[in-house]
């Protein structure tokens, strides 16, 4: 394999064939790529962004959620990245990045890079960032994505060599654009524990387009252009950004209507978006899909799970199968989301090469609709006593205001069959993100925004033995196939492997995916530069408000 990224050029291997190249890129086309000039502040006013999406932690080693990434992508540097409206991996902080052997990915940094605080930014910071991520291995972090990283060499201050365990890694450059790719200051961050948010802010330990000048956790964050920034994106064209957090989407809707915020991004209800679309004082901006919603089963604590008093793998599987038989995706899409989310019947969503509908023929009536008789027969065949008591958890603040209606409807769908009694509870995201990895929830809601535009990002984080879900799922054949497709240079063979993985997981039902959605932002009519693209990141630098 030959994969080269030189001087902000294109990836020469056809990785894009597996990525989201078929997604239609929509939204405002203002802004563009280039080499950040470090001048900072383009006179585009101070932009106020509103969100309901909470931060878990500012430290990149401790988070794997969209709310945290929304801040981190503004303030931390990445070796490689994707430009606006592109899925191509190109150098960002790096001058060049290339595979110098089948197991060596070599990155060259510019000389004399500086953090916002004036500290030198060198290859030592890069090695430190990845080493600490793997050492800390926070259950809410993304260290699991670094499964193929063996070691890092730094022969000099501007050279970084990533030594990989397996040859021909097709996804490692994509991983570098996502959560574990954020570079941090080795003079500020702890090597073996998460660094407190305020310590990071006080030390001005930032190297992205912005630095944070004020931090009030999940209330307000103030960003100022970082004069030392040098990277892929143009320097910010605005004078700074204020990110304001709202507890309720109804308040966020009111704020953007009244002009109290310039941009509202994640999350407004479908009803709110529909209503705002009729308001000539705002603009509704759509972006490509990629978001999915799914139920996770904890294989230890679900009914008949491995650590329960009546553990029985066959009965546990029957419970998961019955849930899959009873979910009415069309009803959730229509009644809760007014069609802004569409039914999803597999693990890789539509628009990515290798996407299938593996669940459709296996569960329900075989055509996408639910089938209570089939669910009943499945439970009876396994000897499961009904109704099954199922504890189901969701987050009311992380996935938008409609989560309550969404899970109330799922509860009804399960209970109306007479086969389940559902104990439905909700917990706010900051606590939720801790509980779900501590085996507190037998079954629970998650959503997913891909970190990188490749089908692998819907497989590796979920279904490797050591995965982000932490739900104790372990299928050796699935595990081996995920590792195989990640290093398969032939696009057709890789696609076939991705399809087979979905078929196998559909039989196991580690998760039950049910909806796919698009990105939506609402902005004032005087706002320009809001780009919702295939990177699934709202980057502040091109936004202006006049």
C-alpha cells in the first residue's frame, strides 16, 4: 500500500471510496480552507453560539462525545484533518504525513511552533499526547481507537514516527482527525490522569484556532483567536466566540428567535426546527447525515445477562431479539421526529460504502415493520417467562428534547405487546456518561456522530472486544474481521468484510440501531459561514455575525 499526504495534498489511496463521499454536502458555502496565518480576529464580530449539548471534560483523553468535541476541535491542534466540505485527510498542524513503510506513519512538523501560552510545541508533545491517552485509558475516552498503535518515535523535535502493529492500516489517518488525535501541552497536562478543566484554561494550554479565555463548566465558554495558531484552516474571521449552554431546547429556540444567540446547534426538536423554518428572521441550515440512534445492551446486566442470578446466554439473546422484533422505526420517525430522522436497519448508515440493512430481514415482519407474534415465539422458544422486566435508561439533555418522547414511545411499543414491563428512567449526561460504563444500565440510549467519514467508525468503537460501549460484547470472528478490514487495501474486499461484520453483529444484537438523522443548525439572517459538512464538526473560525 502507498498512502501519502504531502503539503496539504490529497490522500493518494482511494480511502474515500469507503467514506462518506456519496453524502450530499449542504448548507452555507461561506468560508474555506488554507494555511492559518496566525493573525487572529478578522473583524467579523463576536459570535454567540447556543447549545444544549454538554461537555464531559475539556481533557481530550477523557471524552468521546460530541459536546466535548465541539469545544476541543476549536482549541487543540491535530496533526491531520479534513478541510471544509471534504472527506480527504490532509495535513493540519503537520507539514507532511505519509506512510514511510507498511507499519510506519511519519509526520513532519513545522519548526518553531508555539502553544498559545508560549511553550514550544514539538514532537515531544505529540508523543506525550498519545502515550497518556493509552495509559489513562479512561472509560469515557477514545483510547480504544488506538488499538493498532504500538509505539511512537521522535528522532528530532519536528519528526514523529507512529509504529503500527499491523501493516496497511486504512483508517489510522482518519483516527488522527478524531478524538484521540488532539495534541496537548506536555508541560501542562498530567501524564497519567485527566487534567482538570480549569487548570488547562489557567495554563492557556491551547494550540488550535482559538484559546479559551473564560470557562464556566456547561454554562459559558469564551473563545479568543489564538495568535500562535498555524494549521490547515484559515485563522478566525470573527473577533471571538461565546458558547452558551441551555438546559432546555425551548429556551435555545427562543434565544435564536430573539437574536440572543447567532447560531443554535444541537439540539432543537423537530417541531422547533419546523417552526423556525417559517420564520424569516432566521435561516435553517442542513448538513449531511451520519448521526444514528440505537439501544445498547449490557451483556452482563441485561435480563439473563452474564452476572445476573439467572444468567442464560440463550435467553439473553432472545430478549434482545424480541426488542428488535417490536421496535417500530417508522412510528418513531414520523411521530417524534416528523421524518427528520429516518428508519435505520443496520450498523453502518446509508451513504457509507458497505452499508447494509442486515436487521431488516432478521427481525420484525422482515420488511421493516414490527411483529409481536414473532417476538412472542422467540421468547417462548427460549423458555423466557413473560412479561420480561427491562430497565431502560435515556439521557434527557444530550440527544435533544425529543428523547423523552422517543423513549416513551419505545416503552409503549415494548409493553403494548404484553411481553415486556419497562422501567424507564432518565439521567443527565454528565452522570449518565459515568454510569453507563460502570454497568449501571442494563439497556440504554446512545447516539453517534461519526468522528471520521469511514464505515469503520461505526464498527471499531462498538464491536471490538475492548470498545467504547464497555458492554462486555465479545465475538472473536467479529473482532478479527474488524481488524482485517482496517488493513485491507482492496476496496471490494474491504466492503465485503464490512458487510459481513454487520450481518454477524445483527445476529448477536450488541446494539439495536433504529434511526438515522442529519445535521441542523439555525442562525440569524446576518450570520454567515456556518458550514455543516462531512466532518460532522461545527468549526467556529469561518462564522461571522454583523
